[in-house]
C-alpha cells in the first residue's frame, strides 16, 4: 500500500521542516525511550546496583536506534498487551537479551521524560527561526523608517506614520513572543526517576532506603539528558501545567502571525506592498493576472489554529485527577507534535515573506497624498490663527470645504480637491503662500524615524535580543516554501 492510499497530516506532508518532523517521528520517540533506559541502567549501575552488568549496558547501547524489525515486534506485542511502553521494553529485550530483566528498572511505565526532551529540542528549533523573522522585520523597518505612509485606525484613514514604523509594530510583538518562548524554555526541567506516584518509593527499595543515592541518580540522569534539574514535585507524570505554559507561549506567537499576515494582505489589496511572488507562480487558474498573497493566507490559516491551541492543553491539565489519569495520553500524542509542526510551518512562511517584501513607494505616496489635504487642515487652522483669524471661524470655513471635497471623492469618483478649494477661497488668502509648505509629508510622521532607529537600530533592544542568535541568522538561508 502506498502512502498515497492513507491519510497523512498536511502539517507533515506540506508545511513543516524535516528537522521538526524528525523530532516527533516514531523512530525518534522509541529510540529516545531506549536512550532513557540506557541512562537509567548506567546511573543505577554507577550507584551500586550489582544486578546490572557491563554486558547488559553494552547490549542496550548497541541497540539504541530502533530498527524496522523492532517496530514490528513492538506492534505485535502492543496488540497483545495494549501498552506501548511495555511493548517496546519487550522489543528491546528481544534485541538485547543480556539486558532482559534490568531494562526500565524501578521506573513507571510512564517514564515521562521523553516528551520533555522532544519539547526542549522543538523549542530549540523554534527560537532561532523566530529570531530570523525578527531580524528580517528589523531590516525592513530600518530600510523604510523614513518613508511616510498613511496610517489607519478602525481601518479608516488616520494620521501618517512611516512604513518602517508600521513594521516596528509587528517587530515588537514578535520580540515579546520570543521572550515568552525563551522564558518557558529556560524553565523547562526533567522529571527524572520519581516512581509511579512521584514518591520515589520503588527507588527507595532498589537503593535500600538510601535517599542520597536517589538524589544522585536524578543528578546523573539530568546531566545525561542535558537538563539542569528535575521538577521538585511530580506525580506519575510531570505536571501538565508545563505543556499548558508552552502552549500559551506558542498560541501567542500564532496570534501575532495572524495579525501580521492579515495586515500584509490588506496592504497587498491596496497595492502598497506584497509578499514575494515567484517567477512561475500562478495566482488563479482563471484570472491569469492575479497575484494572490498565498503564503500570507497559508500562514494566517495555520496561525489561527495555533492561536487557539491553549484550550486543549488547559482541558488536559485540569482533567488530571489526583496523581494522574490517562485522559492526557491520546490528546497529547496529537496536540504536542502538531503544535510544534504548526509553529515551525508558520515561521518558515514568515521568514520567506519578511525577507522578500516588495514595497511600491509611488503607491504609498499616492495613498497618503489622497488623504493629506484632510490631515493638513489642523495645521492650516493654526497658521490662520497666527495671522489673527478666529479659530472658530477658520474651523467652520475648512469644515464646509472639507465636506465639499469629500462629496467629490465619494459621490463623483473625483480626486480630493480640498487644497484647490482653499486656494480659491478668499478667507484663506493670508496663508495661500504657505499652504504648499504645509503639505510636506514629513511634517506628519512625528518621531517615527527616530522611534524605529532607537528600537531596531544599532545598540537598540532588538539588536541586543538577537545577539545570541546572530550566528544562526547570518549563516541560514531564507526558508523556502514547500508548496
């Protein structure tokens, strides 16, 4: 039977990277269990458990990577036993008979450290990719920090900003996401060897009530697995609060990605800017001229799902009765890998988009110029006041002309002729010679260039935040979309 004859999640077949898919693969999971059993046996032997021989250790070590044949053995055994972990213990005993009887010694069937290893490795894959997207947007923001653009509130024309200043808005949200994900990564610990309900009772039996050896056992296990320490309290599992905290951080990244992708799609509609469009890319099967923002649409769709992932993890965490129920098992098999595959796919897409954003300055300027006369009215009123004109009278005169100009734009499809009307109205004669100077777009952008430079420029918060990822950013090519 071909893979094409069975359903495969598009997250794996279309979107996520090979590196992320490997972390959550069946072989990686089963082989990690074997590594954990090896480390446990090595540590127990080091601490004086005589029944674990050198031959047993070498036998496990020689069979750490699970073969296809071992998977078949485990599958048959799982159908009999209805227990995946014990099925793989059995498969390892078949591969390493010298270790039979000491594999998994003292550990609960939910020797719950493998998921923590996968989560750690997945976070370590996500963080530099997110840093790369932040770097891309920082460069974009700096490049266009001086380009005046029309701002929008409520998706209606508002005060001017610069295009780079808008990019810095997205940039700051992503930096917050980076900080949140770094925080949960830094707080990630190991479960270690804690026994069936977290009391370490089985290990007290093995070590003849020598508690110091159990502490040393967990020190050794943490060191072998690459963790600094174990959680202080565990039940049969590590607390599922850990999963929820990570899900919350990744869900927030999803929300940011939706926001950025949606903004870019609005701007593409207005022809202000657009995502990279490949030479042979097809926008529509019927409308050959179309340039659909496909990557933005794709990332928004995936990010929308990721932004809602916390609910499942919250339910799973709150449904762990007392020392543990199995309610977490099936859903975590789905949700943990898919959460990371989605985050990975979104960052691949955002890297591709943000590294090649195409800006059309003429359209940016034209869009701003259309609204500039209305923006300039306050400045014109202030100039009139400096010539001794009543502010109330100036306001009323300009209000009437503004509504007339708006009527031409909305009802007749004409251009905004407010400035021409002002120049033809005697009331405004005191400032006629000054009006053109009041229409310089740079007068309306406030401190936008300075704000961007201070945040994203040399020595700024963004540069400092990205310092630890600098080597990855400089050495990694822009991600390519798989579809």
